[in-house]
DNA sequence: CAAAACTTAAACCAATTAGTCTAGGTTGTA
DNA sequence: TACAACCTAGACTAATTGGTTTAAGTTTTG
């Protein structure tokens, strides 16, 4: 057994704080100084624990994605009708991204933030989008088997539409000061699903 | 009349080159060095002509938006059916954003790049989104009066859906290496319009 | 108690940033 | 021809960046 005390700060908590800064500012614009201030730890501890800025970011992005994907999956797999769960999810997104000062989705922000040819980050983002698409796919399929959606429609196509529409809403919402656009988008998206 | 030669370089051409760099890299990551190299002018000329980096960026963004908006408007107002023009526009976007190495829409990239509370840039982006929404609105209205779309549907809602869906497709396309997602999105969007 | 594991604060480094300024060259016109 | 307008190249500044290292202090445990 090793001697001495264990880590005093909670790496996961500090990582969460770092995530908030990256989410708000983006990778480049998030300075070490601001990151450390929010994380509440010293420079040394950060480098000892997380390696460097890029790997800190990748860990923060991973935590964001897992938290977000789990939350969405839970909302979609809640008891009751699958279609209703999709509607409720979209409504909650409408509210979130319609708020002034909303920061959108961290995946989307990073998708814009990084050079498209960045071989380090692009595959990570692509994989998260795939997982998100698959979550939508499952929910739509379930709504179909429950008889709530047209069984002839392609759940794969619908899931992809849902993916891009919500990402677009989250992105545009960053500069909006009213809920009108998200309202329209969610309304039309739900109609599109039902009429598919 | 003033003496001496007029400007040797074309400010609009140089601005276009700057725009390309900003588009590819984003505001922060676009260094003066890279900008000047692409613009093909000296540091001094840039500061004399454009002021500083931020105003260079704002001018580049304005040029991008005007070029882009005009192009979209032209495609939508082309001769023939309004609905068909919308379809053709979406198909061209599908192709563009499905290409590996696609850089998305500069408006979207900047929307993610800047701090949401940036009072300088947020209103500019918001205004561009409004203009884009209005262009879609006109096209949809025309398709309705031409009897190609359900006249009961709200062209405002549909225009907003189109806005967010295309922005999302452009954004996600930055990390994609195949056309499958844009294909699905465009297919579903056209269906949604027709069934609205 | 003493050593190990952990912590912070701050000094430090090399590189890069946006922006300014100067010196010298070219070009066109009064 | 002489001067004004424009140009480039590059030196320079002041600040900031990510990252490293050092020194000193704290806590736990063998």
C-alpha cells in the first residue's frame, strides 16, 4: 500500500468545471488561467492529473458527451409513449435553446471550433454524433412498433433529420434572444415525424 | 485630384482571401500571419485599409453573408417551380456538406466561435439569420401561391425549420466523411415540406 | 517520527499574439 | 522632375499563451 494522503480534490468535479469553461468559450479561447480558476486547483495539479490542455479537453468532452447522451437516452426511454417522450425531449430543448444566453451543445460548438482536418478530434465528434443518431433511431423505431409512427417511414432517415435539426437549433439559439425560432422548429419537427 | 498611384491591390479580393481563412479557421485561430500570407499584402496595408483584425473580420463576415444570401436568393428565385428550386438548393447543400473536408457555413462556424455574450458580433449574426429565414419564407410563400405546398401551413414555421436544419447539416458535415447524413436530412426535409 | 503523496503559489521559459512604426522602394501625376 | 500616394519588409513592443520547474507546506500512514 502506498503511503501519504490520496488526492485532495475530486478530479471528476474539477473536470466538470473545466467542461463548463470549454463549453462556454471553446477550446482555443479557454485559457489555462480561466480553466484553473474555475477548477479551483493549481497549474501543477492539473498537469499531474490531466496531462495537458488538449487531453484535459478531450476528457471534458468525453464527460460532456456521456452525460448528455445518457440524459437524452433516459428521457427517450421514460415510461409511457415513445413518441410522447420524443416530443417532451424536443420541448425541453426548445426551452433551453430559446433562453437568452444559451450556449448550445458542446459537441456542436467544438465541431465549429476545430479545424475540420484535425485528426485528433474529428473522429471523436463523429462517433458522438453516431451515438446520438442511434439513440434517436431506437426511440423512433419503438414509436413505430408501438403504432405511433408510420411503420413505412425510415427510422434511420428520421433519426438523422432529428440529429441535424436539433444541432442547428442549438447552434442558432446561441445568438437568439427569444424562443420563437425553437418553437417553430420543434412544432414543425413533431409534425414532420407524425406525417412521415 | 490627388497625386500618386491608387491602391495597387484590390481590397475586395484581399478581403475575400481573408474570408477564406476566417471561414476555415475561425476568428481566434486565424492568425494575422496566415491572414496576411493569404491576402498577399503587408501588415501595414492591412491596418491602413481595414483597421484591425476585428473589423477585418466583420467586413469579411459581411462579404460572406452578402455573397451567400445573394446566391441562395438567386437559386430560389430561378425560373420554374418554387418548390423545385427549394429542392435543388437543398440537393446542392447536400452535396456540398457531404464532401469530406467541407467547412460548413461561416455564419454557423462563427456562431459557435464567439462568446454568446459578445455584443459586437451576436446582433450581426442574428440579423443574417433573420435575412436567411426571410429568403426561405419568400420561397415557401411562393410555392404556396403556386399551389405546390399546402396553403394552410405556416410559411414562417417552415422557413425556420429550413434554417435550423440546413445549419445543422452544414455544421455536422464538417466532421463527416460521407454523404449519407445529408442525404437523409434533405430527403426528409423535402418530404416534410410536401406533407406539411 | 519520518517519509511519501499530495497540495499550492509563483518564478520562469520559449513561442506566439495583435498591433505599431520605420525605412526604403515604386509608381503616377502635377 | 519632384512630390505624393501607395507599397513591402521587417524590426519592435507589450501582453499572453501553454507548459515546466522549484520551493515550501500539509496530510496521512508505515
